[in-house]
């Protein structure tokens, strides 16, 4: 990490700035989402969680319902873990890149967290996104370190 991010001393860490910020201060309604919307954050109730397919083609699908409509959610990786972590009927805050499938809005691999008093209206700050390295993304890197 030292070489790839050029962080050698404490000052380097202090000067390691985010390369962009994500605005999660706004909570959208499903009805406000259209094909020109890139990313959205939606609050709603998780419904219809279902594991579809077998082995390598297995995926988890669900719907998030707010007062204006339904947002389809899908996970192609980690479906078993995600299915155990989420509860149908619970309220969640979902964020991710939007796409449309058969005319319906969907988010693939959304960021999802249980609704709480703190995130009821979104976050009160812009979320920083820092550069990462290929080694940090690689599972092989973590396996070697264990």
C-alpha cells in the first residue's frame, strides 16, 4: 500500500484526499426515477426476496416498495450471505447505480442499510470516495496476508 498510494509518513496520510464525493443527502421516490437518473437513494420496505437459479447462475432478487412504487434489487454475488442479513418487511435505505430492465427501475448490488433515525432523510454530508489499488481489490492479496 505504501508504494501504490504513496503513503509513507503521517503527512502523506493527511494529504490523501478523496477523488470525488457522493451525494447521499437526498432521498428519492421511485416515481421520481427515470432513465436519465444515474444514481439514486431510496427508502422503503423490502419485499419479495427470492433466490433464483442454481450454482453459478444463482442470484437474489427483491423489491423495495416506497409510497410511490417498486424498485427491483438484484445481487449476483454473495446471495446467500445477503439473504441471511436482510429481512423482508423491514425498512431499508438503498443506494446504487440505476438501470432499467423491462421498463422497471432496478439497482444491481445496491448499498443497503437498515433504516434508522440517523439515516431517515439521508446523510447530512457528502460521502468521500478515496482512490484504491488493485491489490486492495484483489481477493488473492488478502489470502496471501492471512
